């Protein structure tokens, strides 16, 4: 399970009437003993926390004063990452003679004294944030919130917000919920927080917190709703309804992507990977054939290995994953078979430490998994299984027959592209888990090029999609599949695949385009009549789709053809569209 960091509010969440029950303290100790990272996030002043209980013994950070003041028990240091209120503001607040409390970095009062506070801030001109919470009025340094304080503490400790489950009850927990990967409201939470939360517990205060911790200790996530902006889009079912997965399904369980050669397995895996990267997860790909190089176009994503004579050091890769927080594609294309297997074995052995310590990377993709799981790779299969116990592994293969039975049976969910061999279907039927037996594997031979079959096991995702055929209508990759790029950008095509331009009279300057490069070079030289002829017949779209395999460029050309642009302007627009797309694709290889 990737959610190994628990950010907890105090009043109304852990505590009731300012008191944390003995049972709650024990639950917190059990979580710490199980390896969870605990962080207290409260609006209370830092000075009062020790009087409530031994949070410094249990938590890796105490985020107090609504995020403005952070204490790190291990190093016994206190920081105010957003600064403090200006002395002139503090002096004027002290002069009010009202019920005002001062912390390390903030001041606090109660409604209706907020009017005087706002007047002071307006009068002095100093920047500050005013936040309301259950009638309390907190005056904070600019930028200080529970969410920003949590983010700062996580960065200092070397953790990711994508591993955080946050639990709270009131207005000032909103920013913390927005940072966390899963937000949980206790039953007594105010309506606005209940509406914002991914899941709402059926117990209040400490009882609710204990309920959640008990589920996490059992390796379970409370049933949750997936935020729309976090959904992984797969396509549409046969009824035309969208089919979406929660990323937790990918991060907390193991998947198999299986299909015959050339049926789009790597394309599908890359499409899922791109969406995970957009959401902010860290991914790692074992890429033995160089199918994922183009994804380096995403920010904080790098390719290692393809341009070197030997694999990058496993230690260096682990360091990059842990501290640089980049996603890594390990391209092993140029390495010999035994070198690939040895390298991946060493990598898997080193991986367990960072997974246990940091919960990183969030998702692993093992492409051509059969390559590593033959008889000689039995030890490597065991390492895959060992690391996959935490979930987050996806195995891609056209040859599941070569995967050990224990590995096949360790897969929770499946995606299938077309499978042409009945023997492969028989292997799957014998080895998939009982809860997936309802999947109709006989349909796999009938799938077309733009369909997959989703076989989903048990999941805590509310409104999870049903198993069945998924049509990839409207779903595209942001980056082009590399195997197409290498083949069609510059390399000459066979004569029967080249594009032959229609001209009214023989013209030695107009030659067939044998690659996308030659197509780009030819367009500015062609007569407008030739361009309009091919656009009206959709010849360019057809060639770009069926030969060049660039659906995105074909879409752009089709869009251009439908615009009311005339003659030379049309020619210039088409030439620019193709040139821009070529430059974009060339930068990916």
C-alpha cells in the first residue's frame, strides 16, 4: 500500500474536548511500530502540545500554529518556514486589550474581534493571512496554512505528498486535504469538510481515527470516491459510458497487461504511465526494447541506459529515485540478454529498502516480463513477487505461458488486448484469481485494435467500473510510440508505402515522399491545386494514420482541412502544421 504517511489533525479528530484517549495513543503507537510515518497537523500553539501528550515520541514532525511553526523531534529543531508576523502588527494587536494569544509565528483571537484585526492589517499595510476555524480567528504569516506546512515538512523529511492520507474535521483542514493523496473526514466533521473528503468515517473524533488506523494496519483503505482530476481514463464501455480507474487501483495492487504481439500493449501501458505522471506520481520502467523513450518529454522524467555501453549504477538509480524524485525509464535496449537479467536482479534487490523507507517509486512497469521470468530467471521472479507485495507493479507480456504460476496468481487485475492463440487464453484461465473468473476470456480473440478487455478484481474504489470490453475511443497518447518514430521519421519507406503526389503534368521537382521528413520538405513546393486535391480526398489523413501511424498529426490535418482557409494560406498552414509536429516528434528520440 502506497499510503504510508498519516497526517492527523488534533482537536475534533484525535482529541475530544482537548483529550486524546488512551486507546487512541495505543493505536498511534501501533501505527508507528508497523512502519507508518505519523505527522501531527494542528492549529494549536507549539508550546501547548507537550501538555497534551508525547507527540514528540510518536511523530516525525509536529506542524503547529496552522502550518506556521514546525517542530522536528528527531533533530530537536523548530522552524518557521513562512516567517513571522511583523513586529508592528504584533504591537498593535497587543494594544487591543482583547483576548489575543501569541504563538511562535502567529496570533489568534475569536469572532467578532476579527474586525479590529482586519483594520490593523489594513492600517499597517503588512501582509498576513487571516484564517477562520470554528469561531477562532488566526493571523498567520503570508503563505502559512496546514497544507503548505505539511508540504514543507514532507520535503524536509524526504517524503512525497502522494503517500499521504490526511484526517481532519474543520475548515482549516481544507488545505491539508488538498495536499494529501487520500482525505478522510471523521463523522463529526463540518459539512464542508465532509463534502470535500474522499471518504467519511462512521465514527467521530478519536474513535473515527482509530477505525481508520485499524483498517490501514489490516492493509485496507477505507472505501473512497476518486477525485475527478485524479481519474485514469481508459476509454468507454460498450454502452458509451466512460471507464475510469482510481490511481490507487494501480498503486496498491498488481496488474497484468497481456496480448499478442503488435496489439498495443506497450501503447496502453504508456498511456496509463502518462496519466500517472500528470497527476504527480513517481514511476519506474524496466524497458528492455526501448518502447518508452518518448515519455522523457514529461517534466522530471529521464531515460537512463540507452546511450551508454553499460547499465547505469544501481546505486545511482536508487539515489535518483529517492532524492531527485524523478521518474526513470531504464532503457536496456543495447545490453546483452544476460546483462539485462543481471542488472534487473540487482536493481530489484536494492529496491526493497527505498520502498519500505519512502514508499517510492509509486508505480513500476516491467515491459516484456517474460524476458526476465524464464527458468534461469526464477530468482528474479521471486524478487518481483517480494517487491510486489506492496502493490504497484504492472507486468506486460505477450507470452504469459513463460511466467511462473506464482507470479500469475499474484496479479490482482488484468487488461487484455487481442490474443490470437487459444493456448495463451487457456493458461490465463487456469491461473487468474477466483474473483476474476467472471471475466469472459473467450472475447479476447474478438477484440479489435482499439479495444481492451478489463478484468477487475476486488477494489475499495466506489463506483468502480465493471469488467468487460473497453473501447479506446477518444483516448490518445501525449507522446508518440517510439517504435513508430524511429521507423518513419527519417528512414525511407518501401515504394508501396510512400506518398505519391497528384500533379496535372509531369514535374521533376515533385517526388514521392519516402518518410515524414520528405513529406515535410515537399509540401512548401507543391502546387496549391495538388494540396487541395489530397485534402478533399483525405489522402494525407489516410497516409499519416495507416503508414506513419501518427493519429495526432492526422487529426490536426483533418481539422485544418475543415477550416475556411484559402489557397496559399492553406498551403502555408499545412506546411507549418507538419513541420511543427515533425520537430516535436524528433525531440523525443
